[in-house]
């Protein structure tokens, strides 16, 4: 299963699913196509869901750092430096 998961590296343009934590500390899966997703009790369950939904395609799942908090649009939140969003 691990072969389908990439760690956060700021180059999220080719990934379909993002796994990370929301502001409440729950694990979430966000689909770039906004077709599926979910809220999970633990990281392993979130990764399992994303990998299964991506049909185990290598590199389809991107994991945000454990201390990152995903907000309303996580694809935008993690792709653009925070100093640009404040301006």
C-alpha cells in the first residue's frame, strides 16, 4: 500500500487524493475532482480509503505533514505560500 502514497513536497499537481488533518484534528481525504472524500478516526484508515479509491495507482495519494491543518480548499491551502494568502 505504501507505494501509492507520497509525502508532502509542495508539488501536489499530479496527485488525486490528499490525506491530512482538519482543524479539529480528524483525518480527512480530499479528492482533487471533488467526487469522494471522507472524515476518518485515524491516518491509516484515511490512507487505506484514498489508496482504494485511486485503484492503487502509484503516486495518486499525497500525505500532508502531520502538523499541517487542511482548511476549506486543501489543494489551494497547501499549494500556495501562506504569506501570499494574507496579502
